[in-house]
C-alpha cells in the first residue's frame, strides 16, 4: 500500500500510469491464461507503435470528426440548473455522437488498430448493446466480420440494439452461462479469442480487461475530457469545480476525468449503480461496496462472496450491470483523487424524467445515474460554480424499460 | 522429495506415461468426489487434478463450465476443496493431487493461508489458469515456502522466450495446452503437439503433461508417445454429467474410460 500513496504525491504520475505491465498501483496487470499472453503482447506492441504515429492519429482525427461527429458540444443546462438552485450544470453531449453514445470513440480507434494489424475479424462483448452497435458499425464500414457476445438477459431488455447490430451485419451470439449478463458475455468473448487468436481482434468496450486495454481504451476516450477542457475554458473562462460521470466499466468516466487528474481543484465524482440500494445487496457498485480481487484479466474492486466467487449484480441499466470496474478507478479511489458514490434505480429514473422534461434531452439510463448525483451535488454548491456531467448516451434504447416500469407497452 | 517428483520418477523407471484425470470438486454433489478420486486411482490414474469451482471459468469450454455451475449450487469453495483432499489423504498417501482453478479464490483466501492449508491437507501442486509468470512472483514464493509445486501452462502461442521463463519458474511438471482454445475443444493436432514438446524439452528436464482436447483412448495413446503425462478432463466430466443422479454409474463409466485409456497407452 505504501507504494500507492507514494506515487500519489508525484502529480506527473497520472499520465505515466500504468507501468509497462499495466499496473495502476496494485491494480490492473495481465491476468490471463498463457494462450492469450502472446496476442496481448502483440497488441501492446502495436498500440505503443501507433499511438504516437502521426498518420494513424490523423486518420483517427478524421474519423472522429467526419464519421462520429466530434467535437461533441458542451451544453449549458440552464433550466435544469435553475431548478436545482445551485451550481451551473453543463452536459458533455456524447449522446450526440454517431450511434448515440461515447462507445464509438473507442471502437473507431480499436478498429483502425485492428486494420493496421491485418485482422479481418472483430469480436466484442456488450451489455446495453451500445458497444455492440458501435463495434458492428465500424466493422461494417471497414468490411470486417463481426461477432458480438451478449448475455441472454440483456438481449431481452435491449431488443432494439440487438436488431440494430443484425442490420449492420453482425452476428449476435446469446450467452446462456452464469448470470447471462455482461460479465458472462466478456467470458464468452475471451473464449472466442483464445480459439481464434490468429485472425481475430477483440474490441473490449470499456477500461477493463488485461493490459493494454484499460490504458488503450482510456486514451481513445480521453478526447471527451480534452474537448471539455477547451470548451469550458472558452465558455466559463476557467476549469470546472466538479466533474461527474457514471461508472459501469468506467470508460466514459475516465475519458472525462483523465485530462483533469492533475488539476487538484477539480473535484471528481464517479457514480455507480446502487440498484435497489447498497444495503439491499442488489446493486452493481464494486467501488462503493466491493473488495479487490482478480477478474477478466486485471486486479480491481469486485463484487464477490467470501469464497471469491463473483456475485450477480443488479441495475436498471444494462450498461452499468457489471461486477468489476476498470483498474485505474480502483487506484484513483485508493489514492483519494476521485470519489465514488452510488445512486439507486429510483433516483436514476427520477433524474431521467427531470432532465427529459426540463432540457428536452432524453438521457440513457446509464447517464441518468450521473445526473441523479448532480441533482444532489449542485444544490450544495454556489451559483457561480460549475459542474460538467458526462451525458454518455441517449435514452432511445431505454424507452421500453422506462415504459414497462410505468405499466405502458409501446 | 515431493509426491509429484516421486510419482514421475517411478513412472519413468517403469517406462510408463502418467494418466491424469481432471474432475471438478463437488460435481455433481460433494459426496461423490473423494470416493471417485479413489476409484480413479484404482482404475489407473497416476495423479489427480482436482478442479476448484469458479463463477467465471474463462478458459473452460461448456462441459467444465457446467460442472463448475453444478458444484457451485452446493457452495463448494476453496476451503471445502482443501478439506476433500485432506479426506482423500486418509486412505491414499502416495497419489499426487494438483488443484486447478482460477486466481480469485486464492486472492480472497490470501496466498499464505491458502498455501499453508493446502500443504497441511496433502495438496502437492497448484495450477492457476489466469496467472502468467509475470504476475506470479508472490504466489510462487508462498507455494515454495510450503513445499507446493507451481504448475504452469505453456500454449501453442508461447514464444521460445516465454517457454524459457515459464520453465524457469515451474516445478513438478509442465502442462502443455495442446490447442488454441478452451478445455474440451476438438481441434487437437498430434503432430503439432509432438513438435512443440520437442522444443520445450530443449529448455527443461521437467516431465511434460499434455491436456485440453484429449477425448478418447486413441488420442490418449497417440499423445502418450511423446508426452510424459496425458490429462483428461471434459471426456470424464461428460460421463459425470450424463449420470448426475446415479453415483454408481458415474464411478463405473469414469473408471471404464480410464481403464480403456490406460490400456491403449500401455500397449
Ligand atoms: C450510454 C452509456 N453510458 C455508460 C455506459 C457504461 O460504460 P462505461 O462505464 O465504460 O462508460 C454504457 C455501457 O453500455 C452506456 O451505453
């Protein structure tokens, strides 16, 4: 533990992290079966090579601008801010990206890398279906074969996204093992990868998994925070007082947070899914209520029982329904640079309706968790203070879930 | 001398390839396991790999995943598995037992308490699927302190540099994963396995076991030409799965499979 706190004193470490083996303090690393070590080392090498390659970066920039639609706007939520009666709240509009969420920032990057590495087949896991759609989208464009693994439970609650993936030409494989949700989809994607290592590129959808994924996905998502920095400087003339983002695996959150980590005056809040409430045990909040362990290739906070078995999670939002979290968040929690909180299904739904009615923007249920925390935080702050919240995705995919809760069938 | 080394030394003298069955502890229910271990020894098993159930067995195919789920219905955890080995040792003090599973149960129990309890109960080796040598310094140290052999996997994708560093850390035996895939897959290529074993032998004198995808007596016999040990998992567990409610039938079918493999390997 002393290693962790020492490194916290050295601010430049935020950009030096992780180390060459993918460690963020005691977290992260490469915990996979031997068969996958060679492809992971190959990927690490390719990523190291291309991440500073000007041609690669120019192509990425071009795609982000013309295909994804970046930069995404920073929007002042005037009427909701007034209602909350405290800080000025800005939305970083990742919901306006092509395919409706931040996930595409990462899939565009990884697909370009896959292409450079000569891989003709991509696979992905998905929970809410947003990452699956974002992967199917880039695969269609680059003419790559695409297989998406999705828990059978999630297939039921995200039917629209399943159909979108199929329209895009992807094969969607239902996963019937374990809890039939995101973690099991990830297991199944790993099994596919280990079987087809020669021609397959695994596009992981969040900052979890073995090194180099947590660092690589963070770097592809950090465009969110870099743009936010410029935009808030030009709109407010200063840095924000607080950043807020929901945390499933943690990619939209780290994307927003990372370019601000060295700015110690900027408070950082990651919002996990408390489901029926942290006390109920039915939640998906490993950072708030879990313990460190090893799953899916890295050491991180997990929801597990006394035998080390991973326990089932619960959240109204499929994209947050994951028992682990990216290792960098575990490290940021331990060194105290970010605070992690949780909001319940009910609080998220209230925020979903409030923001939809007061701003004319319908947030994804995942993003609604971040908004629900803003609804608590903003009133405690002064009227000249500034919060930026990541509107990580749009709510169209969730209207069936919301309608069903209100007893309406659409 | 460790039980594993003694076992392989004696097999070598008799010019015999080890037969290593793998079963999941607590599958289909806890009462079956220890009796089945004894029956397998009786039928010709030289060493036993005992699976530790895990909720997320990423390297396993559907057959072993299902075995893990059946065992977890009975809440079989690492401590219970260690107790089963202690129980087994009351009647069998020579057959080596290797625990095979995933890292998280060891992380939660703690490496030191785990190694102490396992050694005390009569466990001989520990194969943790998801910990490559890069991450395993602390675990190896703890296992060695308690006289346990860390068993390592080598894969078809392992480069010669990796094979070298894995062999430097290993003791007991080295486990070659015969194919790119999960346990129980069907794409085993005997010639490719032979070639890789030759390469591995240039880096180590440790016995080489081969597993993943050995489904019948014929394959076992083919692989035993070049390997020092043949590991059979999914083929056994299929027979358990087909007889879930009938302990006598499980024992009969599993031992008959092992006898046929033993016979094919020895002839
Ligand atoms: C809109 C949206 N936000 C957030 C998430 C959670 O993922 P992460 O924590 O990696 O951003 C998802 C995942 O599907 C999502 O679709």
